[in-house]
C-alpha cells in the first residue's frame, strides 16, 4: 500500500502530535514495523520516517538504522534519529562502515552533531569532505576542531592540507608551522 492521498499523511501526522505516551509508543512500533517489512515506495517510507521523527523513540531506532544505507531514505532517517537522540549512536556508527557517498557524510555529520564538542568528530567529517573535494566544508570543520582544541597538532596539519587544496598556500604554511611547533615530531608534516 502507498500513500496516494496527502490527507492520509496529515491524519498520521495529527495522530503523532496528539498521542499520549502509550499511544505514541504503539504508533511508533506500528510505523517502524511497516518501515522494515512493508512493500512501500520510498515516498511512503519517507512519510513514515518523518512521523517517526515526531513520535519515534527507542522502539523505532532499529528500523531507522536500516534506512541509513538507502540513498533515498538516509537523510530522513538521520533527521529522525537526531530527533530521538538517546540510543542512536550505535546504529549511526554501524552505518558508517557500510554507507557511501552522501549517505556517509550525513552519518558523520549526525555523529558530529550528537558529539559536537569532540574535536575528533570534526576531524573525521573534515577529512571526508576534503576527500570529496568540498574544501570550504572541510575548512569549516577543521576550524571548529581547532576552536575546540587549539593545541591539536594533527588538526592544524589537516587544516594546512585543506588550505593547500583550497588554493591558500600562505595560510597552509602558517597552519603547518603551528602543527610543527605543537608537535615537532608529527610525522605527516615531515612528509609535506
């Protein structure tokens, strides 16, 4: 079955918004089971995922986690998991090893958002963006990483590499000099 009528989506959304805790859990379990087992189109699954973003809890995490490698559902599933927050790190980490391309970036961003105060999260996302040749995005992540830990030599080295690729050689040399000052034996800098 598919949502051929937008009114059905509105009704489902209304139920999600007005349900008490017990009703919400029952509704979320039903939507999660349909998401996993139902022969639904990607459009219908996105509707279910958006409603799980409103009403979902721990009972819907597994079903949402299975959507993280589907290129049509990943973004919606990530948003739903971020809304749930508690208990979602493990399925995101699991998806990190199997997701690719845009899905992998979305998963890394979600992990970073869940742990925004961790410099290594920004380093990981910055590296993925750099590999994807998104120099501006990589530089933003590396700047945030350095903001969180100004003594992170590896962070300055990564920043320098991104600046070099972005066509900012003078800035790259400054970042690499800071990395070398912070850790004179930092091996990666010895190779550049």
